[in-house]
């Protein structure tokens, strides 16, 4: 890790974060992967909260030792955590993404009530966008958020699926249509729903090929009511809030991809320098060099794009619309790099790459597969990049 773009304080932060995670996360990683031990996940989240890691991207709330905390540091945290255990990292990345709209758009008393627990590590957050009939096409969502004037409450009806931290989260940010008479861009709202609200149900959790230990499930809302002050931002402003949240989430996902790619690369290069084949080290073979070199340049490219996007975010000079392209490029390149490196590593290890007996290559291969799907698929973020480059035409979705 060369950290080309980072200042000495951020490099020092990486070193202390790595030590912290080696102490708190690494010893619990097997329990998370093999037993899906939620208590182990929760213990590390609490430790991170106590050590001020979950306020890194909210400088006004941060009480740690960094002089200028920001998204750059949150990405370093993501990268270092994903290198050890991606399932754990998705749990905190989701909680941080839930904290983002709360911090930015909630009324002061609501913000204090729901945000403090999440950034303190005692509570967990979740984001509810995806539905059975709507994934990439989030504007087509069917969940309804209507205002009941008689009781001064928002009423939520809908069904969300593939929700990370479903049932274990304490707080849910829910997106839904508040004005069906106009487009979703103009008629979507976002509300905060606490877990104990009557009408919220968690029908089931999914079993995925990877990310074991991160709970992902369904969330159903049946006449679920929250007070008027639980609206985020203004009425019908939800789509704009969601786009800003996706920028933030996609830059964090750049860190997730980098962490997984780097973990795979370390396994592959160690193996290629140890294993003998045809009387030489495996790494002496040109076909292996070629793979190693390609992993290496892809990781560097992903690193540059991810930290460029995080630095741009922290500089605060770009609008959410302007940030969409750098955030999308970071997510695209880092997650595709993780997939490439996970696959190449299994190939370089041969049979050893397919079994749990010789290390984590097979786990990374299963875990990394989700990266190009979650938080906007590779196809969708390519659309966002190209639509910025060709503003006069609308790509045919
Ligand atoms: C492990 C996991 C965790 C998740 N966590 C959350 C969460 O916390 N909160 C949440 O709201 N959601 C979450 N999701 C949902 C995730 O964001 C969606 O899976 C993702 O947006 C894709 O939606 P979809 O699965 O419905 O696929 P679809 O939208 O049905 O797409 C299927 C395929 O078709 C492609 N495609 C679709 N439209 C086009 C087009 N016009 N042109 C070209 N290709 C196209 C897509 O790129 C994809 O490859 C999670 C998903 C997973 C797997």
C-alpha cells in the first residue's frame, strides 16, 4: 500500500487502524465467517464506536485525535476492515451510510435521538431502497409514504428486500413514493423508522454465497406510522437525498473493493513466490507474471480513483451531481478489481484456492462477488459515468 495521495497524518491513521482491527476484528473473523456470530460483529462495532471511528466522516461530531477527519479516513477504515473480513465491513458501511442522511437531513432532536447510538457503536442502522420488483430502477419503487394530516404522522406501506442489517438494525432509513402523481425524482420522500414501530416486520433473512455474518433480509411495512418530524429533509426531496447517499456509499465501496483486492493479491503473490512447479518457483512463469502485473496495476488504478473521489468529497467543492462521476468510477474500478483479483488468486493457487484448508482465497472469491452488484451494479454506474460525459443525450435504459 503506497498511499500516493495521502498526507502523513492519513498514513499514520492507516497504521493505527490496521493495528486496531488486527486486535479487535481479526480474532473474531472466523466466528463471523463460520458461525455467522452476530455477537462478534456487534462487539467490534462497539469497539469502533468507542474509539471514535464511526464519526470520522462527521467532523463536527468527531472527538478523536485526527486534525481533519473525513471520508478519506472512513475509506481507509473500510479498506482495512474489508481486507480482514468483508462481511463485517458491510455491516459498518451500511450503518455509516444510514448515519449520513440522518446527520445531514434530520431535524436536530431526531438527529440526536437516532444518530448518537449509531456513531457511538451501540446501535445499528439500515437503508431500505430495494424492493422485489425494483432494484437498479429505484425510481420505480412501489413503497408508499403518505401523510396523515389528522394525526400529524407519516404512514409507510411497502416491502423491501435485500436489506443489509435487516432485523438487527435499530434504525431504518426508508425511501418511498410520497406523491404518485409526479415522477419519483419529484415525488419520493425519506423517513426514519425505529425498529420497535408497530407494523414493521422482518419476514426472513437470506443465505448468500458470501458475506457470511452480515445479516441481509426482508423488511415489510404495514400501516407503519412515525411522527411528522421523522421526515428527512423536505417532503418529496427523497430522490435527491438518495443520490447524495449513493455518492457517499459508492466511495466507501471503493474502499471495500480495494481491501478485498489487496487481501487476494497478498495471498497470490505469497503463494507464487513459495510454490515450486516444473523445477522453479511458480512466480517465475510468464503467464503468472502477467496475472500478477495485471492485479497490481488494477489495484493502483482503483486506489487512485477511490482516494481521488474521497478527497474531492472532503474538499466540499463539488455538488452531489458533480460528484456522481468520480464516485461511480471509484466504485466501478475498485469492485471490478476485487472481482478480478479474487478470481486470479484462486487460479494461481490451483486446488489450494478452492478449499478452506489453505487460507482465505475461496472466501474472498465468494465475498467479492457481491461487490459489483451492491450499491449500484457495474452496468448502472457505467450509465451514470457515460450520462455525465454525454449530457445532451439520454442513454437508453
Ligand atoms: C448482499 C446484498 C446486500 C444488499 N444490501 C442492500 C441494502 O442494504 N439496502 C438496499 O436498499 N438494497 C440492498 N441490496 C440490493 C442491491 O442494491 C441490488 O441488488 C442492486 O441494486 C441490483 O438490483 P437487483 O438485484 O434488483 O437487480 P436488477 O436491477 O434486476 O438487475 C439485474 C441485472 O440486470 C442489469 N440491468 C438492469 N437494468 C439494466 C439496464 N437498463 N441496462 C443494462 N443492464 C441492466 C443489472 O446491472 C444487473 O446485472 C443488497 C443486495 C445484496 C446482494
